[in-house]
C-alpha cells in the first residue's frame, strides 16, 4: 500500500497570513500609499501571475516590482516587505512534526518564485521536515483550479485516497474533495491536532 501523504497549505496554515499587514509594511518601505501598492501589485493581477509561473525567477519579479513602484532600495528590504504577510506558526509546525508518523509531508501553496526564495531563506526550520514543496509557480496552476490538484498529485506520485489535505480556504478543500482527496478546513491548532493525529494515537 502507498504511503499516506499529509499535505498542508502555507499562508493561513503553516504561516499566519495578513495581507493588510504586508500593505502597511510595503507602504512604509516603498513610500507609497497602501491602496496604490495593492492596485499595482495585487489588483492588477501581477501577484497572481507570479503564482502561476508567468515570471520564472525572483530577479525578474524584483525588477517588475521596482518598475511598478519606483522603489530604489535594497533587495533585502524589498524581499522582507513582499513577504511580510507571512509569520511562521511554530505551534502548527510542532503539531505536524509530532503527529505526522510515517506520512510523507508536503506543502501545497499558491505562491511564486520570490516567496519561495525568501521564505525558505528567512525561515528554514519551518520547511525542514517537508519532503515536497509544491509551489504553484512550479505547477503552472493555482488552487482551487482542478488542474493544480492534478499537477500536485503527479508530483507526489500518489493516489487521491493517499492524501489528507489541510487548507484555510473552503474553495480549496472543496476542490480537493471533488478530486478524491480527504480534506480538512483549517480553523485552529487544536482542531489541526485532532485532524492529523493517527487513529492509533
């Protein structure tokens, strides 16, 4: 029998996620109004295009952010501002580590090359236990598109019934269930512990 796979989201599960906090941070760093930054980089579709793999590397993404905003500061300041929505949740990481058992642990997230580069560099211990890091820019599709789940399944080399999927988006968990995955909507660390604890535990 194939090994079970425990698959979790990044923003909203493994990391707490606060887009408004990011906009405030970027407004301070870029010296632009937060609503203008949101229009330039998110409402324009740029961030979604990054997630979908349209821009293949962090260097190009930084260049495009600079061109859109006029930012002339350091790459380090840009990187921290761009990823400031994400704060690691150690309680989630410890829960997954404690209860994963023999299951393969995978991350499945809608994020682009710059988030992958920066978050793994800033928070390496948060990703240390993962066998698979399935960033949407590598899959070519974003959740909740069924194609994203198909691509993730192929990367995992798993059958739908092998997977327990944890995500904070009901649209994502609904699509996962439609694809034959077991899926749990993330609400709290306590609920996560109940969901991922092996039946014999």
